[in-house]
């Protein structure tokens, strides 16, 4: 395979808003690849996702049915898209897609579509509901966590915890509740949006730090960059961050990937306490939306993921530029209404 092979990559997560998906920064990393020439196919769930209309980011965009409608509808749609685009690699970027995509890998492979995703066991065992068992199994400090399926269970669970407490959705969203009334209110808010169970998690005081990483599926860490979020929005999303030195964070990442033989991208969400202890509060089993900071710091994770999927040689990154920062900004994108008509009525936009 020569150094500039053309590879068609389908990417979801084009909602580059105040609650951004990882799709656009993943695409930016792919467009900077020195190993292959990417052709980018965007997969969209809403007609007003900004990534649909951003110039020079996608070669074509197709709408997708929500994963909640079931495997058949998703497979049928991907079969149609693949008949037109001949997709080489698919990178799903939403938590809500992953379980379905993991289960569909054999069918995708039969169509010639490669993925590089965690195994079903890896995906399931790192769930927020399973975090205490995960901590014991891999000797990692984690906060106490309890899944709750009814608001009526909250008082009993709170006998094991104390306020403030974190209330978390199974896919997204997290709130700090300081009273039982707040906890019950957040329970209903999160369960209405993301379903059950809702997780009550011990509040660990300290500084939030994160690591983006990529595992090769055999225990090797291909990439890892630690950051500290500098600015967080009211939706809990990083609007600015900086790559930091973190030997213990990198050691923890390497240890987890080695022990679990993690396959694919991941984000470790950590709290560093005043005593300098690291607590693992969450593992996101995908590339996070701030991945372009890692690219800017010298580790092109989207490129490396595609190479792993295509079974191209990949050398693990060993360095990154500490002090590299990212700052998000809003931007008024001017688009053509005909493009909106095409994506809305035909479900596709060929550029």
C-alpha cells in the first residue's frame, strides 16, 4: 500500500455546536494525514448539523436513521450509501451508535467496510454502572457508583453516599446535586432524555483532567495525550484546554490499555485530588470532541485509527507538545438553501 492511497472514510458526529460531536475534528485530523488521501463521507442525523455545510470538510453527506430504530434500518441505509461511495472505513463518533455498530461489525465487513471499535466485552465492562467492578478488576481508584432505575430508590442509595452527589446519564449528561430534591429533579431530567438506569456517583473533589488515547487491540498504546480543561460550558463541554505533562496519567492509561487490550479510541475522565490521587470517573469508548488538540500536539489519532482499521503499519506515538492549547469559537457559516433542500428531501448532498 503506497503512502498516498485513497481511502474513503465515513464519519458521524457532524453537530459542531455548543454541544459538539467529534466528527469535524476527526475529519480535520484525517485531512492532515500524510499516509493516505482521504475521501470524507459525512453521516448526519439532523438536517442542520453544521458539518453538513462546512466547505472543504466532506465530499458527500448522507442522512442516517437514529440507532434507536434498530439494526435493519441502519444496515439498509449503510448498504445504500456504500453502493454509491464504496466506504473503506467507518468511524462512529456517538456513544449511542457504538453498541449497534459493534454488533454490526461482521455485516459491515461483508460489505467491505472496516471499523476499529472496542469489543462488546470492553464496551460493556467500562459502563458507568459497572465502574466499581472495573476499578477492582484493574486496580484503579474509582468513586462509588450506584445505578438507579426509580427516583424512589434515591433515598436508600444516599445512605451509602453523601451530598453533593453526581447524577449521570448512561450516555451523556452529568449534574451535581446538593439536596435530595435536586437529585430527584436531575433523575427525571436525565432519564427522560437518555433512559434508565441513571447513575448516582460519589462526588470526588479536585481538578478534572483527561486523557485521549488509542489502543491497538493487543495491549499497546498507540497514542495518548493528557489535558486539563481550561473552560467548561454550562453543558459541561470543554471550550478550551491545554496539553499537560502527566506521567502518572500516562502510566495509568498505558496500564488500562495493556490490561484490557483496548481496541480503538477512548477518553479517560479523571479527577486529581488535593492529595494528588487520580480517580477514574468515566471511560468514554470513542474519540472525544477535543481530539484536534491531540493532532495539534503531534499525535494524529484519527489518522492512526484509520491505519489500524486498514491494517497498515502504525508506530506508536511517544511524544507530544506540552502547552499546546485549543480554544473553541462560534462562527456564522453561510450556506446555500438548496443544500438544505437536498439533505432534507433527498437525504444526501453530493459536493
